[in-house]
C-alpha cells in the first residue's frame, strides 16, 4: 500500500514540476494582465506607444478598427471616428484636424462607437459615456449618465428625441438635460436565461458577484503570481544549496528559506486550488476554439448574481437604428436582430434569414432606404432586405451563403467599419487591410503622421492582447488561437497534481 502511495507521489511530482516550470512565465503574464483588465477605469489614461508593440499592432491604412464610421458636417467636412477618436477631414480628406479636445486623457477614453447630429449639437457615444459638442467641433462636454450605464453601445435620432443605447438599457432625451429610461419588451419566449459565454465571462472576471467578486479574482491573480514564483524558487533552491556546499559556505539560512517557501507554497496552493481550477476552466472557454461550441448555449441565471437583475436585455444590447420610412426600430442584440414599433409597446419580433454576424459583434448597421440595411461584421458585409428576407453578399451581389458549421468565427473580409465621404465615395474598413474602396476606383487617403502620433494603444488593450495570446501571433501565426486552451490545460495539470502531492505527502504535516 505504501509503495503504491509513494509511486503516485513520484508521478504527481513529475506532473507538477516540469509542466509547472514551463507554464510559470505564462502564468505570470496571465495574472498580471488579468488584474489590469479588471480595473479598466483606473488605468484608462495610461497609453503605450505602438512602436513598442510587436509587428501587426501598428496602424496602416486605417486598419485595426481605427475607423468605425463617418459623419458629414459640411460640404467638405467629414468626421471619421473609431478607436483613434474623432478626426475631421477637409479638402477631399487631404487634411485632418484633431477633434478630441475635451475628452479625458488616454486613447481608451476616446474609443468612439457612434456620433449623431441632434438639434444644434454633435453627440458622441464612447466606452465611458456620452459627450456633446457644437456642430463646429470645439471641446466635448460629458453628459451625465446613470451610474453603471456609462458604456454606450449606440445612438440614434427619432424626430425630436435622442435615443441612447447602453449594454443594458435604452434611454431617451429631448433636451440633453433630462433622461428617461425606456422599457424594451422581452423577446418572444423569453425564459430568464443568460448565455453560457456571458456567465463564464463574468465568472472569470469576478463581475458575476459584483465588485467584491472582482477583488476576489484579483486575489486569485496575486495567488497565481505567488505560486509561480515560489514554485520556481523550490526548483532552484536545491541547486543553490549544492553550490553553497561545494564552496564550503553556510547554507542554513538558504535551507530555512527553502522550508518556508515550500510551507507557504503548499498552504496557499491547497487553500485556493479549487478557485483557481474554476477560474482557469472558465477562462479557457472564452476564446476559440473552446468558445465556439458554447457560443449559443443558454443557462439559467444564477440567483443574486450580477445577471439576476430582472432585465431581459442585461448586457445584450449592441446596436439600434430608427428607420423613419418604415416607422420601426431595428435592434441588434447578442441574441440576434429584432424589430420594435415606434413606441416600444408591442412584443419584439425577429425577421427570418438574418445576416450572419461574427461572435465579435455587428460593426456596420446602416439604412439603405426602405426595408434594406447594410450590415457588416467580421463575417463579411451584406445587404439585407427585411421584407423579402434576402441577404446578399455586398461584394458579389449574390445570395450570401449560410455557414454550415461554427469552425471559423471570422470570414474572408473582416469588416470593422464603413465610410462614405462628402462626395458620396464609399469605403469599407477591413480589420487587417484597412480602408478599401467599394469600386476600386479611388483609394482612401493615407493616415497622416499627426493621426499616427496621437493614436497609441491603451495599457488595457495591451493587457488584453497579452491575456488572450494575440500578442504572440507574429511568432506562431494562427496557432496563437491554441495558446489559451493549451496554457489553461497545463495550469490545470499543475494545480491538480500539486494538490495530489500535498494530499498524499504533506497533508498530515
């Protein structure tokens, strides 16, 4: 019996030691970047020059979602906006003027999702709130939103009303002073469920249990850092002690440090093992390929969690467009497209044969007149007639093919935005290739140097690239998609084997 236990201990030590050494550096990257990601508000003003980032992170031809859309504000004045903030192009887009004055410091604070004209104002919806400006851009002024509703998804104008869509609710204002929350009816057959993806996302960040949950996940990050460092030290201590012995130097202090290091490595490890296992497993399913099979799965809402609000659209609202010709709203959510009447008084309904939208979301939603819409995402660009139920590929004019599997979350054309200049020329924005003319006849002007110099990458976004493994894409190509599941699986092996070693060898002590 004892020999079997000893055999198991030796085997578990092997599984704990060598995978642990390999994964420790990556575990440190996961932990440090995860803690940063959990506190976007605190570090949103911190930027990093893109020249310090690996190849592929430098802007070229308005790529990397630099531009999301445009808004004409004069005969020869066009606002282009997106991740670079807001710039006004004039003289046929040969000159660009910085229109970001008034936004808080940091490129992350001027991540623009939508701009509309409302009365005598420009209104911009950003990741951190609503901002207003005069029609001749000067300084942006922040419009107060309810606490927790600062992340704006979209804006649309209906008559004398401005509608502000957040991730959770729809708000209406007629004077940019008073704000009214509107009730969006639930979708047909709503049964108080949330997507498994969203549940795991909030579990992984700790948001599922509010700010206290986020702090606990931060603690898990520090625990992972501690275990990684003490694990490497435990591997190095015997070598250091042997070197001290050979040189006839005292090693009692080092031996004491080794025992202290092992004691706390074991203690902290077994106390937090189950939480680290759960958090690591949740994180593995938030990135392809493990994300793909769960992307459409629904689960019950966990009682008393952040999702248990009674709001059927909690964290699901993404885009909204009022169509004056048809007298109805088109609302895009994480559950698909829905139509609503002008008063939001009747049950929402879905149109059949909807365009295929990438799991990364809808980046283009524009009316083409009547019942036709231009819809774009990383799955492509489509012309959708909601009455005829036809979905045409924008590039070929042929009927769009419906994907038969979920093996690829992006299409050949990764549409990040769409721009129409003052002369009516149209350009679609590919995430990787940048601005491309729809007819191939005219090229979009190159990015001016002053735009490049003022368009850094935020610390939060840099941390996201590290946390998801995309920062290694230039080294391994598409194989970077396996980074999260492989590293996660290795961490699970190390955690389980380490717990088994403690249970079999150290528990009694």
